[in-house]
């Protein structure tokens, strides 16, 4: 019977200090980004830009600053006292013969026409009152306005505005008349510019008892 033999294989491991330091070749290149350095560089660049804008802005602001001097106000202009202006209406430069076709003082108007012409001086009793009508027929005044003005002893008693909407145009106003010591009446037609287009004067005379 044959004898069994034990085979022993010895493996020699290299010591830890004797490990090969030979670099292992790589098949590709690995790039590693340093993000901290990138952030620092960008931050520095922004600070430089902000500094440039700040200093340039200060220079511009200095150029735009004005001194706080207060200039004296100009002396007030000395004006001569205003001249008195006559507000009395003046005669119109228009051809009154073409504008005012008819103008009449009458005691009454019927069917848009005067029935008579009053006689001057007008006779009136102390306790009596009368209506006087101022009638006019106008031409070439369509779209304009005129005023009937009644004055007693130079004082305005009444004023009536009339808007003219046709051509020719008839208009009239009336005024109650009573006896007073002074009885100088004036009635007139005035345009919007204050020009007199027509006027009539009359006075009163006390009736005998």
C-alpha cells in the first residue's frame, strides 16, 4: 500500500513597506473643479465693478450739485396808476341802417307789431303807472345776442338778454313807468361787446287835474 504525501505550497507576500509605488496608468483624464476658488474670483470681480460705478457716480453727483445761494428777487415793477376806463357803451361801427330795420316806443304790441308810437313828453298822473314797450326789428344778427337796457336818470333799472335765432328778427321789452321828480328815461339796444345799436329817450310830464 502506497504512502500518502502532503504537498505544502509556500506563498511569499511582500512586506507593507515594499509595496510597489509604480503609478497605474489611466485610460482617461479626470478634471476636478474648485468651486470655492471660482466663487471667490467672481465675488472679487463684482466688487471691482461696484467700486467703479460708485466712484463714477460720486463724480457725476459732484458735478450736478448747485450752490445753495438764494438770488435776490427782482425789484417790483413800478407801474403808473391805471387810467380811468369809460365803461359807457359806444356807438357801434356797424352800419346801423342795415342792422336796425325798425326801432319804436309803443304803448302796446299785438301780433308781434307795435300798435302806435308814443308821444313825448308822456303825460302821466301822480298815482298812475304805464307800460312802455321798446320794439325793434333786426337784420343780419342771427346767432348773436343783444341786450335791452332801461335807464332812469342815468341809472340802470333793468337789463334783458335776447338770443337771436332767425333773420330778420323782431324783439321787444317792456318797462312799467311811474311819475317821479326826475323822469329822464333812456332805453337802448346793446350788443355783446357793449356797443349801442339803437337808443330812445323820453321823459314824463305830470297831467293837469
